[in-house]
C-alpha cells in the first residue's frame, strides 16, 4: 500500500486539532502508511524505562509522539497562517507543491 502525502520531512506545520493546537513546528518523521507524523518539540510524552545493558541509566525519558496527519496543516511563514497544498505541473512536466492561500509561494519539488 503506497500512499502519498503532501507533507514532507523538514516542512513547517501548524497543529489544527488536539491539545497542541496552534503550535508550529518542523516535521521530523512522516509515516504515510500509518498516516502519522512526528513534529519537533510537540506532543511530548514521558517514557519510563528500565536500565538495560544498552541504556545503563533508566528513568523518565521525554520524546515526541506521532500525530495523525489530519491534525496538521502546512504553515505559510510569509502569511503567518495555515494553508492547504496543491500540486502544480510546470513546463517540462516537473511537479511542485504550492500553497492555496498564496499561489506565488512554491515549495520544494516533489
């Protein structure tokens, strides 16, 4: 099952639902099959770990937990707001991602 997503690693996104609503962060991991996304410094969970030979010191570790992709939207730095994404085909057949709120803003190539 090969699912495409319009959000890529390194994009800046804003959370539109849940307890982290309104916060902006950078995408660390995208899992298209599970429809999950991990955002830097958002949705922090505490993980209680036991000492192991690999990790000598146990304790409480904090790390990012994945969101559902439907709970985030791409963030337009210039407009300071969320925007949907569309694909635009340029001359030569190259596809680029474009924000709906500001069509002149072209993101990296797909």
